[in-house]
């Protein structure tokens, strides 16, 4: 069995990287932020991670106290992985890292994104100022998955279960479509007109919901601009 690598430093930052710095580790954390998942669910959410690598990361994270395994009661009987209370403390770190990455002057080459990822992106994009005094619940249906979004006191709550009596329900066939609507590459009017999105509720309320998540401006670093110009 391979020996887990370590930076070998007493520095707390280095120790944190020992725990969650291996490839796929923080993405496993991302996949569990909205609730427990079975191994097969994690494989579906991280299709580019092999079963062996995913098993290794889960073992490392469990041994490090970041996640834990729990067996569901009958009739399910299967095991799920979930974040420990300490593991959940990574949520603002993942959110901040996502917000930082969203400002990259070099966008990712792939457009592939899963449902959990785009829903969690709402947290890093959320503008409390845009929310103002809004208090509302929303349902997002992305493919076969449903998520609840709650807005109150200029704060955002996300959960995997649908919201009771939502102000608006927005349904899209996949995460890429919702990402295109969020980023403005596809307007809500066009998405509704083409059948790429459906809403249950008023269009005005749906547009108000989308305005809560303004896209950040990419970093305009002089060094980056110079590098791009000479590339």
C-alpha cells in the first residue's frame, strides 16, 4: 500500500494540506457539503476519479477525521460517507476558494460541471446586498436532482431536499444549462422560449432570484494581460 505523502512540517497550513491537499480530496469534500452520499453517488459526481483513487481519498479523509462512514438503517442497509462536524468547517474555505477561482483570467477549458458543484457555486456568488430584505425559498430541479435555496436576512442556505411551497421552481435538464443561465450566456427568456428551462411561479420572481448571484469580473492583472498579449 502506498504511503501517504506529507510535507513534514509543523506549520498548520502544511498540516492542513497533508489532510486535504491530495488531488480529489477537496472535491470529495465539495460533494459532501450538501449531505451524505454513497460511494456510487461520489463516483457519479467525480467521473474522472478512478474507483481506486476515490477509495484512497475516502480512506485518507476518514483517517484524518474529515469524513465518517455511516450505515443506513434497513431497508436501505447501504453505507454513506458524510462530513464530520469538523469537516463541515471546510465549507467557507471551499466557498472562498471557488470565489477566487471564478476570477481567474484564464477560464477552465472544459464546460463540464455537475449539479452539486453549480448549486454550491451559488454560495460564492451570492450578494447579500442584492438580496436586501428578501425572504423567499426556491426550488432548483437539475435533471433528476432537486435542491432547496433559502434566502433570509441577507444570508443564503442550501440543501439537497426541495423547499416547501417555494416562491419559484426552476427546472433545467442539466447543470451546464443552469450555469449558462447564471453566467448570462443564456437568458432566462431564451431558455424558457426554447424549452431549455421551465418555471413554476412568476418570471419576475425567477429573474429576481438570478440577480442574487452576479458573476464576478475576471482578474485584470497587468502581468497576466502582458502574458496573454505575447502568447
